[in-house]
C-alpha cells in the first residue's frame, strides 16, 4: 500500500475546512447591522452559534429567527442551512459543473467522501441526481405549504415562508419563522392542519434517509433485497424508530 505524501490534504480535511469557512462567512454576515431588526450588531458569540447551528442543521437558536433577524439575516441562515444540509463539497462541485470546469480525480475523490459513496465511478451523475431530486422535493414541499401560508401571510411573505420552511424541513434544520406573535412557537399553530404536518413530516423523512437510499430507490424501486447494506440499515432503523415513536405517543396522548 502506497504512503500518502506529506502535505497532501485528505478529503476529510477539505470537508472540515469547507464547513469552517462556511461558518466563518455566515458569522460575519450575521454580525452586520442590517441583518438584525434592531439595526444593532449581533455579538460574535450569538452570530457564531447561529451560523454553526444553521450550517450543521441542529435547529438550536439564541434568538427567535423571525423577530431578531431581518429578511437579509433569514436569507443568510437559509443559505447556511441549504449548503450545510446538502454538503459544502456537493454545492462546490455543482457550481464547477455549471461553469463547465473539468472535474479532476481529486475533486471526485473528495466528492465520494463527502456523500459516503461506495466508489468514485459515476460520482458526477450521482451528484446531479442528488441536486435535482433535492430541488424537486423542496419545490414540491414549498408549493404544498404555500396553499396554507399565502392565504395567511399574503403572497410574497407566504411564498418566502413556504420556501424557507420547505428547505429547513428537508435539511432537517429545525429553523422556523413562526415566532412573530409568540417567540419560539415553531409550528404549534398548525398542529391540527394535516397538509402542513404531513408535508413537513415527508420533507424531514425524505431528507433524512440520505443520498444513497435515494439512489437505491431510483435504481431498484421497491426491491429491498438489492439495496446496499447502508440503505437497508437506514430504512429499517428509520421505520422502527418512526413506528415505535408513533405507537408510544399515540398511547401517551390517548391516556386520560
């Protein structure tokens, strides 16, 4: 086995550096005065925490998203969610493909590590499939959410809310814009709305199962035996957690 030359940056290091750069850029943008409704600078600690949470799609916040951040700040957060959720390298490769730049073996190797693909072959086709599928699901999710949000918030605000929550749900980010009346209220106001609840649930699930499971679903349909081991584990464990959690909460809420 050949030894790696000293000074060669491994894919894991490139991915880590990409996330650090993304978080740093997000922190600086969120610290700008016009990123907040008060027009004041957000402290570096709060901006760093928010940028990290958005990039790593944790959903933890220091301030209510809609009442603290302006539309500019919300756009920054949404971009951090989208790039962090899809992967920094995936987005970078996407723009390289759009520009017509040749993707070398090193870039393909990094891309393979980024999405945990089993091999380098066909990695660009797989990347295109991932991005197209993600865009389609997010657009469909936004269209369904807009059925409720536009009548409630108006055309432009309703569209923005639809796009924001669709991307946030698909990337499993946990950020929301529903805290205007009651900070940190999340989607409580829509708890009894099947369209909102089922759309958000579907987006969370479809984004959470991962890219390799998508590929197996595309290539093998419902023939579960042909899926990769990783896809089998992801789908089986997800089904167990969802069914078990649903049964528990159904029993819990049915108690007097």
